[in-house]
């Protein structure tokens, strides 16, 4: 049988089968130029511990434009292509779709024929995105059964405030933009992350803020006025309509990453809240669906701020006399057992055991970076920023993370890095029954000219794939 008619071996029907697959040997990392003085780039990182070049950059693909601000990106196809109603059974996990969150430009990068030297094959200009969708500031990319879903943070107009942001669809073979996804939007006005449960046919989305609230840094008046996002939205996936809103409370500002259980029989997931404006704590919320179809959410873990002398705090925090954890990312292991929480402000990566999703238990922690602590890597090298975008290997044995949140926010919270936080990528080894430890031999230095954001792993990872079938 020709290779073009074979199912991609990196597609797995169930999470457990994905965990048993061959481990990753390459990671793709989004690099951005904080001052837009050079083009953003995609780095190819060697993550094979048996390799002589382990923990180094094998290749860097520079883009043709400046000012894109790479943030999140994703694969053109994943295990969701095994959905029985999909018309794309012979897709390959081959292309990386990389939006520029500031420029609204979208790049298509081909990882074949040589995964170590990806090639830029198409550029979709912002004018096309806006014309076909009415949206701007593309953010999260998820591969679905019938195509690519891309969330946005802005609507039309120069500042992205003309009309609400939403989700648009892209053909996963031609990469043509098809149009906006929503048919019945309901009350949703802000956007950030989204994901779904395919067999149960629903989607969940979260909220950050509109472009004027984040593009030039956090706006203190907006934050203290509780005007950033604090709601979860639930959608009929096939019907493309809004069905329910859960308000977490206006003080729970910036409900960001949503992580549904990977096993579709489990109708629950998590969302991380950056900060509570009443006490600076961060929080993890568990959401779930009742038997009658109603969605619910409950705060199940809190992370308190850490007291600090005002003299060592950035101006934005001096009046509080404390460092908030600033939960900027969460990620759930493929077996739905461990939840990782990146506390970008305090410089901590936390590991929670979540076999009981209503009672997360802290079982592991590492410290690196941090606004006050400035903890170094175990190899002695400096680490600016703190744990940020987090990615877990399919087998759950390794957790990779980078250190940049967003260029303007980086310089606000870490002002001693006036030209941007130098990009770093590190990795934790995971104990069989929990516990994490930074790998002393893995610390990727992308140089002082680049900040580092999201990581994608060869063959898929825990924030890429959605599954059609339950593990045995």
C-alpha cells in the first residue's frame, strides 16, 4: 500500500496507546524577537538523550517578516483524524501552523522531508484572515477531525475591538481559510483558549482580554477594575452554538488554559486562573458535566502569593508587597493523572496528582527563575522569567517548559531584562509515582535576542492530541 494511503503512525485511537508510542526525539520551539528588530523563528531542538547534540538547537527557521510575535502554534493533524466521521483518514502530522499574535499573519511550515530542517511553504497575510473571518490576533491552533480550528483574541479595526473575537476554520490540506466557526455565539465577547470532547460533542473556551488590554502590557486599571476575562463558555461542537456560560467571579481575572481529560469517557477538565485581585492568589478550577448535561465549575486548588520587599519588586507590584504566582499555563499528562501548573511570577512549576479531579494533591515542585528568587538552573546558568509554556511527553516521563509569557508583559514583570527575557528551554524528569526534578544536562540557550514560548513535540504531545476512543 502506498504511504499516502496509510494512517499516520503518530495517530493513536486512545491516550494509552499514545503513551506506548516511540518517544520524541525533536522539539519545535517558537522564538520571538521581543523588540521586533528581527524576524521571529522556529527552533528545532534535539531532545534525544542518546544524541551527542542533546539539548542544543539543531536548526533555526527564520521567518520573512518582523513583528509577528509568535505565541501558540499547532499541528495540521493529530489523532482526532481517526474520528469515524472524518473525511481525512490519510492525513499526516506534517505541517506546523504558526500564527503571529501581533501581526495576525499565519505561517504554514512543512516538517518533511527532513524534520530537522523544516521549510516555510505558505504565508497567509492578515488581510486575508480579516476578510474571511472578521477576526484578528490568531492565538490557539487545534487540529480537529475535519480541519484546523484557530481561536483569536481580536475582532476587526486597527485595535481589534470592532466585533468580538472567536474561532475560525482552516482546511487542513489546502490551508485555505474557510470562515468563522460560530453560528450562534450567545453572550461570548472575549476569547483565549479552547478544546473539546469529541465523542461527547462539546467544546469549552476561556477568556483573556481584548488587544488594548494586553498588547502594550497589562493595564493596571483594567486589572483592578476586574475587566479581564473570568468566564468559561461551553459549546455544542457540531451545532457550532453557545450553550452555557460559567462566571468564575469577576475577581478571578484571566481564565486562560483549558485542559479537558484526554480520555473522552471522563467529562471533566481544568482551567487555570492567573490572579485573584482580592488577594493575588492563583487558582485551579475543575469543571465537569452532570448527567443532565449541565456544566459546573469549582475552585479546587489555590496558590498563594509570596511576600517580598517592595524594593525588589517591579513597579507594578510594589504597592502589594508580594509576588503573585501568575499561573500562565497548565498541562495535563496523557493518562489524566498529573496536572502541571506554571507559576511564572514566583518561578515554580507545580505537579498535582489529579486522579480525583475534585481534590488535586501537590506531589512535586521545582524552582527556577522568578521575579524575586532568580533561581538558577542546576547547571549554574541564569534563567530569566519563570516556568511558562509547558509541554509533557506522551509517556509522561518528561516535562519541557520555556520562560517567556508575552514580550510587553515580560518587560513589565521582569524589568531588569529591558531588551526581553533571553530564551531558555529546560526539562524535568518525572518520578514513577510523582515528583519532578530538573534535568541537569538539558538547558537550551536560544541567545539574548530571542524569547521562547510554546513547544511542540515530534509525534504529538499532551496539549496537541484529542482522542476518539477510551483507553481500555
